[in-house]
C-alpha cells in the first residue's frame, strides 16, 4: 500500500531537467546531490565530478521553477581524482536556507532538481517498514499467504537433536530465506530504540499482521513485536538460545517464499534450527569458528530488556516475562563468553562475527536502565572499555559481518544513563571511531571513510547513526559535515547518482532491479529496502556467480576502486537486507524528529479499516472533489463546466466500461485537457467483497486481470498507469486484502471521506436508501458545522439512472461557492495526497 508520495508537484520539472543524468545518458561531468532533499538549517553540499581535468571556480544555485539564480559561490573545494573522476569538487551551499525547489549549475552542468524543506524526512522511516513487512516469515502480509509453517527440527542440541520446535515467524534475512538471531535481534532492538527516542516519526496504517488498516498501535511497534514473538520462540528455556534457521542449502535458485521447495531432510518436516553454542557448526563441507554464546545471548538480552520498557504501554501482559528473559540471557552470556557464528553448509560463506563484548555491553546497559541495578552499570562500563571502537572502523577491509552489529549501540545506551565524567568517558569512545572515519574520508569528495566490502551501506548507516548519537550525547558538531556527506551518499550524492534505498525518493534515481525473487519473478518491488551497496572493484571482479541480466547502466562510473550495479544478478551490491533497513529506520526517524522539534506540523492522513486513504490532513482547510462513473454520464458536461468556472481540479475514476464507451470519449478528452486526474475504477465494475461480511468474491488473479484491463482502456486515452496510481474501488467497497493486492501492483486505494451523503447522489426514489439532493446538501453543511471538512474527499457521480430526476450535479456550483465562502480551498488530488514516498 503506497502511503507516501514525494514531490508530486515537481514531477514535470524533474522529468524536464534536460542536463540531469538519466540511466540512458552519458556524461563527461555530473553534479551529485541528495535527491531526497535538504533541511533548511542543515549542512548542504553537492559534489561535482568530471572525467577530465577541470578547473571549477564557481557554481550557482537556481530556483527550479523560474531558473532565477538565488545563490552563488566562488569557493568550490577541490578534492582531486576519485573513482572514475579525474576532477572532483565539493559545492557547499549551506548558507542558503530558503525552502523551495532548486538545481545547481556548475560548468553548464545541471544537477537533478531537489528540495530544501523542513519536511523532506517526513514519513521516510515508516516507508522503510514496507520492506520489513515484505520480509516476514510465517504469514507474509505482502503476499497475503504463509510460508515455512513446518519450522523446524533442532540441530546441535545433544538432548533434543532432531526434535521439533515451533519457530515459524520473524523475518527472512535478505533475498534468501535464512533467518538469523544476530540480525533479527539487532533489528528488533533498533526498531524499539527508534520508537522510544523518536516516537513522533511513526504513524499507524497497518495491523499487527501487517495487512493494511490502522489498529491503534504505531506500525513500528507492530513490526518490533513481530520480531519479538519470534525471539521468544527461539528461546524456549533459560539455557536454550537458538541462533539460525536453515543454511546455505537454501540457495537453490529464485523462488517466492510461499513456494519454497527446498528439502533439508527427507525424513523431517521443515528446516533445521541451530542452537547457539560454543561448538563449531556446519553439517556439510564447511564449519564456522564458534567458541561461545555471548554474542547471541547478549543480543537476546538487550532486545528483551528494551521490549520490557518500550512495549509495556501497549502490551502489558505480553511484556511480563521479558525482564526475566533478559536477565537469564545476560547471565548465560556471562557464563559462556565468546561468539556463536552462523553455520555454513556447502559453501564457505557465513556471518563470521568475531566480537561479542559489544553485545554484552548493550545487554548490561539496557538492563541497568530497566532495573537500576548498579551491578549492570559497572559491568557495562567494563565491557565498554574493552571495545571502545567497533573494530571495522579504520580498516581497509573486513570479512563478511566480522564485527557485528556494525555500530555499538551499547555506548549510547550506557552513556545516556550516566552523569558527567562517566558519560563523557563513554561518549569519547564514539569520538575515537568518528575521528578515524573522518581521517579516512576527509580527502575524498564524498567524505566517505568506510571500507567498500559487502554491505558497505550498512557501514554507512552505522557511521551516520553513531555521529547522530554522539552529537545527541555531547552537542559536539565536529563530525556534522561528515555525517551529512554520508547521509547524502545514501540518497544519491555518490559516484553513481543513485539512492541506495529502493523507491526512496519515488521520483529520484533509485534501485529498480534489486537482487530479489519477488522482483525477478513477479515484478514486485522491494520498496523501502536498503541495498548492500558498492564494493571494491577487486571484490566485484572476483565473485563467483555474478552475471548481469542487463547492460550495466552505470558502466561509465565503475572503476577499479569501487563498483555498484543496479542489476538483479549483482547480489554483492544490489541485494536489500533486513537488518540494514531496520538500522536505517533509527537514523531517518531521528532526522524527522529533529525537524519536528521546533513545533513544525507534520501532515497526517486518515485510513479506513481496509487501509484505504479516506481523508487528507485534518489541520488544513482543503477539500478535494472526486467523481466516479460506469454506465452513466448525463452530468459530465455540467460537472466539467462547473469545475472550469470555479477553477477547480478534481479527480474522475472511471471503469473500463466507461472508457470504452464512445459516447463518453468527449468527456474524457475534456477532463484530461482541463487537467483533472483520471483514474481507474475496475474494468467491469466488480463487487470485490460481500456486502454483509466482506467475504472475498474475487480471486487475486481475477482482481489483477480486471484492473489491468481497466488500465489498458485508459492507455487508449493517453493515460499511463504510472500517472494514475490512485484507485477508487468499485462500489467504494473493499477489504484489506484488496488493498494489499493493489499495493503489489504499485497502486494506492483511496475512498471518499465518510460523514456526509454526497456519495448517495446515485440513489433513486425506489431505493430504501434514497437521499434527495436537499438531504445530501444538508448533510454536507451540517457535518461541516458540527465537525469540519478539512482534508475531505467529497465523492459524487458523473451520471445517474434516469429514475433519479433530482440531480445533485446541478447544485454542485452552489455547494462549491458556499464552501469557498466558509474558507475552504478546493485542491487537486496530488495536493491533498502530498506526502512522502
């Protein structure tokens, strides 16, 4: 369900920015920017890169709508050669703070268009949760189907070897379907911290099972609890902490999770479940180097402790056992120091985690906050001093997940609970790591000091988050420019000019061919997923099995230094990861929270039980008029004339029947010429759900084929699906399954705002629910007086049965003028739905 739309008002400008790089163009020089945009008061830097030796002495900033120059600088900062570029410059325009839409011009090269606005991070953290829901195991709401219901049977537990254990649930790790406690427990902790520290950043548009429709609980907590449910299953007793489900036998080709056909043992149902132990594990050719349990037990402990604190307000009964689980896990970690690595199988690849004191520090710090027991504080201080800097920082290369989690959250959790000198001491550990990153990145144009190994974007995410937490602890601004540069790197200010988050921003250059079975087999996009990111050229050129499916659209920007490819075959650079995405949620929510700190209003939208958007922001006196049509169009001419006379842009949702009717073609043409939104309403005006219990009356195949047929008819009138992604369900009646099926097709279901009878203008005197025009008008003004119509979508019809002689559309002009007199502004659909994706 598409909940976020970005920069709709400037789509035309983006598409018409002739000198901006597109994936088909070739460029000698480029200007890279953060495509998501910049906060007005933040550090704002673009990067100029040229394939040849270039002397750049100035650059300018221009209003994108007028081309007016609004800022000029004669001090570009030269940074020399980097990657594919012979010449690079940092273009700092931080002094310019006026909100608006702009582009940068340097040596006649224009950047893509971008925004400077306080709302650029609004809803972005929630958007990332779309990928988390897509990764769910057990019931998968994205597919509206279930998978891996037989998990699993136990391995490496001598007293329970081969026994069954119910561990269905949690999240798939990445494109494959393995599940790891290391990444999942870290994800749970990061989601909980995100809500605890930045609660205003999150909304409620989904149910606990992940299907569309609000349930009164922030979506991020629904997601965190989904992971917590699984962690509880993986911890059936105080001495059992399971570490992994499945192994690399999973790597058996592209397939959807609900069609997973891999058989691990013909004599057992489900997949193997590995116990965390100090034993070296691996049932086939290769073994890991496990020597303890503290790395896993510590992650359990911190997740349970945070859950006890954060989830208690919403699930008091559910959290009763979490404090004991947290303490038991921590004690088990103390008793079993060392690492419990993931288990390989027939290939040498596994998560080679070599550090564990950071996990125990995080656990002890969380327990100190939970219990106020000073013993936990003292133990946390000891662990903190033993690993001051996360070991990957400052290195040129590390093996896969060798030092995990990539950021020591324990330092922040501990320091934020300390006073004065002790707080300063622990915060200084972050300072040490940030200084190393600064020193490694300060001489290159992108200020990037992370090693380009697998999951380099996870390292960037860890670095920007560490900087944000350090600044929150100390107020020290030393690393804010580096933080801004690394943040910008993720959103397009990088060598390739692409965002590293699928679908964010919607109208930017973002990954379109991620390494994903859902994408390759069904065309489903992995929206919200943070992809692995660029790797050293030496890694890209040495991997076995990398075979691009299409020509490399970024070929001109590849180099011996670093490679990124937007191709489903480039699994080392273009695979979304669940844990990286969850970790980025914290940073984006912190950025949004920071922009809200000064009392700025954030737009919110109302959803019905099916997850359809039924109202725009209720704090703005804006109204949108929408009309639907199937077999009648007797009011079309009158409606269009009224709208034109009042300078109103409305939306029209027509069935395929309507679009096919030659008698209605003139109305469609006129509506399009006047700039109204033309959308879909199903091809044959199907009833999707029973009127009484909303039982589904159509299959997914029938739904998809009917809707595709609707869009095919629209194409004959020059209306493209990508320009008409809002959909009004036939009869304005659907459930959450229909909403989710629409989302799979990149379509957003909307519906009229309840409270008035405007939608009843189709009724005739013979009907029991007949409403006269006077009754309809009275209901509108009565509701407006009693409540208000802010954000309302008022629906009526372009035609009705001839039995209704009392036509509402003849009174439309009166309604419009009266509401204008009451201070309402009639806005286009794109304006009312102007929120982020």
